[in-house]
C-alpha cells in the first residue's frame, strides 16, 4: 500500500521502519524543518524495550541508558511511602532511563537508512477521502493521496480532529516544569525518586542516560508562567526542601521548560473509506495521558508494532484495522483508567486525598502480592490484574533476555 505517516516522533519513526520492511511505499510527513526530540527523559519500560529489540536498536539504546530498577516515593517530612524494586516480580525487566534524544537519534537513523521518503516542514492540517484515496491536507494545500494515512502527530493531533473520533479530550489542570542536568556522579543511581508535598507539589528525579538526570517539578498549569518568571533562585528555594539527597542537582539546573498533559480517548482509532482505504491513529494521537506511570513511549511503540503486524496478516484493510483496535483495547483501557485514577492523588488541588494516600501507601505496599502487582503494572504490559499483553506473533515479553 501507499501509506503516509503524519509525525516523525517515536511511534511514527518506528512504524515507518516496520512498514517499509514489509514492502509498503511509506512517506513520513513531518511539520518540523529540522526534526529533533522535544521533552525530558524517558522511563522506557520492558514492553517498549521488546519492540526496539525486534527493530534491532535496543543494544545501542542500552549503552546510552541507565537501568532504573527501583521506585522510591517519600513525603516532604521524609516519611517513606513506597520503596519498590523490580525484583518484587520474578522475571521482570527493569526500565531504562534514557534521554529522549538518544532514542530519537537511533530511530531517525533507521528511517534514513531504509530510504523512507520524508517530507519536512509540512504541517498536516487534516485528512479527507477523495476519489484518489485518503488525501493529506496541509496549510499550503493538498499534499498527496494514499491508501492509508497514520496519525502519529501527538496529543494535539490534527488527523484525529479531522476524523471526528474524539470521545474525550481534556487538558489536565496540573503539569510540570522540567530540566535535564549534568550528573557526572550519577547521584540518582538506579532509582526513580519522588518527594511529595500533599497533592499540589512534588519533585521527581529520573536517571536519564550516562551522567545525566531529569528533574520534574509538579505545578498547576495556570501558575507555570509565574513560577518561571520568578526565576531559578526562587524555584530552588521552593524545591530544595523536597530534594533530599539530590539537592546538588538543583544547582545544576540552568533552565526550566514547561510540560502539560492531556487526557485523550477516542471512540475508535480508525475510519474507513471503503474496504481498502482509511486512516488510523497511534500513540498520543489516539490515547494521550499523564506520564504518572511512565508508559507513554512504550504504549506508542506497542501501537506501531501491532499495526504493522495486523496489516501484514490481513489482506483487507478493514480487517487489519479492526484487528488493530481489538489487540490494543484492553491494554490501553487498563493504563488510561489507572492514570486517570492516580492523577488526582498525586497532582491536583484535592489536598485531603493526600491524607489517606500517605497513611495507607506504606501499609498496602507491604501486603503480600501487592508489590508484584505494582511492578507488573509499571512494566507496561498489564491488561488486567490477571493478564498481560505481548506483541502479536511474538513470545511473551518476560521470556526475552
């Protein structure tokens, strides 16, 4: 098929490689003139690692990453709420803390090495069916028509908007400011650290590749501009009581950048114009959510793998897209609901929710079986309390070395 992929992010680049390898005529349409990664460090779970392994780039990514095998959450007073190691679940593969740029560079290289056609500096404004196929619309007019258009254009997806499939789209009241700092002594070691002050503030510390660490500061979206205008010294004074052993990293911050989160749900991830033409959404275009569980990139990579697999296994496009939706539904539903439930407990103005959280978390996380269940959810492959997701046509994730 002739396939256009809107967006050269993690999901779009991965899918372009997989589709090219299956013999499709692929064009990537990217709005940036000089595409580069945007955002802080990535907490890449086992599920996402397994997709990259099958693409042949996981070993190189590991060289640029740090293993994150422990999660530590404390209160501002120093009380421990969660101290959880991945070894609580036998066979669980620890996450990788990596700079978004390291992963993007590897995937971008793979796209170029395959000779995939890339249209840069072309903002996609929508898609529509025409006699020639599914036509990609841009600010400068129609680009071309394809058998399939894939919206991998992020949480503000114009492809999603033009398909009219959005069931829910809400910008969360809370987001974060963040920075990636040099950390030559690797103070963060192998631990994702969070220190909470009720539900309104927290400081997060994530190992982000060799000698670098990401810092996150939770803040109400309406207060971001004021926080940044007051300057770094004022922010350091505010954050230092929550920094614990990572106080020195605050002094390495030379800029803070804003991040906002959306909650996106679609009625269906695809629309058809006949049995052999259509458009489909992957990644944040289909299911943007808060990064509370650190699974966004892994879920997007799972989308790419599944879509390539179903296109390979079904001669008719309508059957392939229906199979794609079926394979992804339970997996996405589990993480959307858990993220939605966690958000008010960790990032909201509902301060009273912090009282039962702080009282119960140290007790609940010591109940037999609970640590393993929590790690299972963190690994990114859970579909229910009793079942996990594996890439279609591949062995279970935890059997991978």
